[in-house]
């Protein structure tokens, strides 16, 4: 691996009076019914560009009609001057959520060759069919509408840019449906130079979110001969600034399970939790919410022979208690298991159990990004639904164009 190459890029951004109406969360981040309603009611929403079938149910994803409709919606936004073009830019990005410090990163372009040679490290498998559809979509639009999220430990020179106070007005300000505020400021010529020089000292970055976009954009640029002019639009953050949440496991179809007996028989340290209000799940432990009681239990010692995936709390729960007690052998295919994001209150999950919506819920602590890095460094794959990383970016907030 060689030194990292980053550069400026050309972007489409919403004009001032469209900054609230164009950006949207995409598929998988908001309920489909909500996005379909948005597509039907707001002609400016970028959801029409990325999901034209939400406006016209007769359009099938991946067909010529799909790509033509998508292109038509984007062309309309450009023709009506709802989007404006900015050239040779890098941005400072900020997301403000209630109760957490502002999440900041740099939006820049990363060399496409290095996205494919192992310099940009992955921890998830990429589905070839999904990536191929995305390549066709990028080719139809000549653009990509959302940065990938990359992370690394940033040097002091970059941290100073990331954490400096901003007095000038942002170029874009959008408040999303969750009440989160998104802003960007263009970097100065001097700041761009400092960033490029700082990244030349790196030999790798880690994908935090957006594996399929990394694969698809890189493939498109390399196959189209555009990789010399363009890189991959990325939001790059200091790894310590990422907000990482877990995914919890919802279990149905196993009936009433005697967890206390299982823990006792297998000499697994545990305690009964009377109130979930103040319960914290830490490293090397997990919480199971059952109908009668909730139990916080220990996961045991980590053996020196374990690889990075086997050391993960979620892996040890799934390879142990899931397989041995619940007979759930494959969490990717077993219909008795589903997943819920780690910011759902425990009380809400307890209500699900008591109301009979499920039999039990396993609550896990969030992985650290160091754990994710270890998995990537060993060329392994994280278990399904094991990490939710924020910030999540809006689609159409900043789009890269590949002229």
C-alpha cells in the first residue's frame, strides 16, 4: 500500500431555498412507507432520483425505465436551478444531534485505485448484484448522491480544522426529520493543501459505512477511464469522533426459556436485573430481556486463539447461547431473529416482550471502532447487523458529479 491520495471534487448542492426540501434519508434509514409518501408529495425530494419506483409502482428497480426515470428527476432539479454546481471543493461537515457533541468530518475525494487495492479497508462483504446495479445507476446519473463514511486516527493538523469554531454562515444547512442539523462549509485553499499533505502520511483508511458505494463508484471510475480526474466522495472522520451504536437481537418462536437454569448449569456468572432504567451493558457482557425476568450475564474469557470476529461480544453470544440454548444456527437466515437499532430504550424492548411481540431480546454493547479495525486488518467480516455507525448522511445533501 502506498501513501493515500485525496483531492477536491465537483459537487451539486441544493440552492438556498431548496436546502430543506431536496435532501432526504434514503432506503433503509427511514420506513419505506414514509419515503413513498414523500416521493408522492414533494416533487423536489431527492428520493425521486434514487427511488423513482416510490413515485411510480410500475417501475422495476434495475430496468431501463428505472434508470431513465431517475435521470429525468435529476435533470429536472438541474434544469429548474434547484441544484447548483460548485467546483474543486472540500467541505467541513457537521451534524448536530440532541445530547451528543457535534459530529464533524471532511468531505473530500479518495483515489479510486486505492479503494480497490486494499488501502481502503473493508469489514463487510459486498453483494456483486447490488454493486452492479449501483454502477449502472451512477452511469445513468453521472453522479453519486451520498458520500461513503471512512475513518482513521487524524493528525493534529486535520483535527485543528475539524474542531475549530465556525463563525461564518454554512453553505448548506438542513434539519432532517429526526431533528438532526446538517451543515457544510467549504475549506479554504490553504486548508485544502494542509489536508492533502496530511493524508499523504497515511497508508490506509477504514470503511465505517458504505461498502457497496465504495465498490460501485471505484468500479465505475476505473472502467470508464475517469479515475484520473475523479476520486470517491467520502466523509472522513477521526475514528474517536464516530458515534457507534449496537444492534440488538429480537427473538421469536422459542417460547419461554429458562435462562437462569442455563446460566447456572454452564457456570456463567449472571445477575437478575430488577429495573432496566439504569442498566448498562459493558464490554464482555450482554443482557437478555425475557418475559418474567431480565438477566445481565458475562461472556467469559477471550482465548488467545480467537480471531478478531470470534472475540466480538455478538459473536460469542451467537456462537454460544444462540446455538446451544435457542438452536439458532445462522442469524442471517433464521426467521426467528430480527434486529433493532441500539438506541431503542430498554423499556420499549421490555414492553415488546411483555406484549407478546417477541419471546426475548438480547441487548449488546456497541463495538468499539478498534474492534472493527481489527476485523478489517485480518480481512474478516463483521457478523450481520453488528454495528450502527453515525453520522448517517442525507441523500442529495451533497452529490458528486463525474463530468
